[in-house]
C-alpha cells in the first residue's frame, strides 16, 4: 500500500516518526510531506531515514530540479492509496475543510482522490471550539475518516481531550481504510469471540487458561480489514483493535450473555475464544485462608457458548470454530464439527506448548468434506489474514 503521511506543526509531530516506522515495518511504502511548521519539530532526514523514501514539502535536501520533472502535488496525490495527516492541527483541518491550499500538503489534500484519514492533536479548548468542530464535521461529510484524540496529559500541562490517539490505533485505522475489501465479506456483520475466560474462586484466585487472546484479536482486525462490520466479545487484557465494537467480559456466563444479545443481528460467528470448561461450584466473597490438611475444590461445567449459539442460529448464519488439540487432531476436530453443527473448524496443534504467545502458528481447516490445506506457519497477524481470506473465498 502507498501511504502519504502529512505531518504538521504540533508537538505530537515527533510521534509521526513512530507511525512512519510502524507502517513501513508492516510492509507499506510511506512517503512523508512536512509543512514548514512541522519541520520545526521533526526533520526531513529523520523521516527519510525511517521510511527509505524522500520527504516532501519542507525539505531543503530534496531539490526543485528533477531529472524527470513532475507536477509534485498531482504526482503525490495520485500515487497515494491513503493520505493520513498525523498530527492534524486546527490549522490544516480548517484549510482543507474550506478549500484553502497555501502549501504542498494542503494542495495535495485537495488534489487527491485517495482515502483521507485525520488524527487530530491540539489543546482541549481548541478541540472543543465550534469552528474546529464544524470543520471536522465538514471533513466527515467529504467521506474522510477521523481518529479521535484521546484524553490525557497535554503538552501544555492540562488534562483533557486533545492528545494524539495511540500510534497502533492510527496504524490500524490506516490499514482498515485502505482495504481492499473481500466481496463476500464487505458489509457483513461478524461476531468474533477472543481471549480466555476467568472463573473466580474468591476475590484473589481464579481458574483460567494460557490463551492470550492474540489470535482472536488479529482475526477481528483481519475481518475488519476485508470490509466486515465486526463485533468482538473479548476476555483477557489485550487492547481492543481500532474500529471494532468491543465488549469486555470475564466469565463464560458473561461471554454467553454478550454473544446471545448480539447473535441475532450477525451473519456469522468466528469463535476463537478459549472458554474455561469449569468453574468453582461456589464463590467465596472473602479471600479463602490457607488451611492445614487436604483441600477439595468442586468444579461444575460452564455453559457451552458455541453450542448454544449454534442451536440458536437462523437460516443463513454460519459458524467458524477452533479446536486446540494435543493429539488425534483431525478426528477430534471432526467430532466437534459434527457435534456443534459448525460450517468449518480450524485445528490448532498445542502439543509442546505450541500456539501460545507470539510464536508463529499453523491452522488446519476441517470441513464436512475433510481436512484442507494447512494455513501457515505464519505470525498470528498474517495467519489471521489468511484465515479471513480463506473463509471469504469459501463463502464466495
């Protein structure tokens, strides 16, 4: 993907370097365009070094003469798949909303037909000013995407809304904006479950499992990037991905309740959560003290989230499940596929501690026709993208 990163004159300009590096590491081609004010906070050499691409705008090292002269603002405007302005000051927002073009960045923002993303950063009072709010509304009316600033400590020492959004959220938003959408997934509503559930014994102790939830979160991102409208029901501590409506849950009962509320409006389910199979029969409201002699913990089964949703599915809905197996992978997965009425199941070999954490992983798709070609080994973000594309192709 070709990404044009516009950087303006705010203290958050230094964080644009991190964004440029993040997007470059994800495999995108990033070219930066600095305003004169932006160049007082960060240098063209820094940005060119991080991206391996020339920096445009306020760059005395990038000469006016070219061996093959181009009309620069038109050339850059047509080159970009996405134009992202980070940080976006009140000044550049106002210029673009009102069609003003006094410098290279504002000119190419008027000339581009690429998708445009803004990540504002400014003082709380400025962000709340009626003129800024009106200009932001105008940009939204143009079809532009706004990654809203967050609340926090600002450079001026005040607390409030106006702090630049998290860099990973902005990078996610750029990737989600660019697509391309999968024709079988675009506009579809998909429910994704992810993360472990936790069953409390007392206010301190809990029963859980080794799942981090990373694969499920990456699946939510992958389906979002292909144009689906994703709702995520998430256990564990991982941050929710940008642009995905997320409900936080702790226990299996909470996960089931959230899923049952959402399920009737969904087209399909990607059930990647690692739901604890048992919970303590009783919960102690006070911390249980250590006692001498043998101790017995009585467990009872938690609700089967996937089986319950499968029993309640309406015609046209589909279910994609996951099986973490340490032995007899295909027979066990096939039995789960039939028992729960799934459309497909992806088998995860967890023998020897595989599949947990950040390590590369392999998933084996199994359908009623039998096992298919393995997906992976791949890092979990790339594996999630492979799963989403594989499933979109099957739906098509």
